[in-house]
C-alpha cells in the first residue's frame, strides 16, 4: 500500500511537467510556417512571371518573303 501511495505521489508530480508546451516544437512549427509562406510567395512570383511572358511563337523571319 505504501509503494502504491509513493508511486501515485510521484506520478502526480510528473503530470504537470508533461502538460507544458515544448518550446522546440513551437519553434519548429513557426519555422515550417515561414518556409510554407516563402514557398507560396515563390510560387506566386513564378506564376506571375509565366503570365507576363509572351506565349505566342515568334514569327519566323523570312528575308526572301518580299521577293517571291
């Protein structure tokens, strides 16, 4: 009975330590969020650059076109 009481006391003292947030985990989630935002910005810039480019094929120069 005494061992059970000691185990219960030790367990009750250890529970609040598990409840605390892990600061490393929070830093990792912030870093992942920052990477995701940067990737989204890069993707948006890429798509905007693609839209700005002319998708039409350039006209082929025919230097003898007027002679025919």
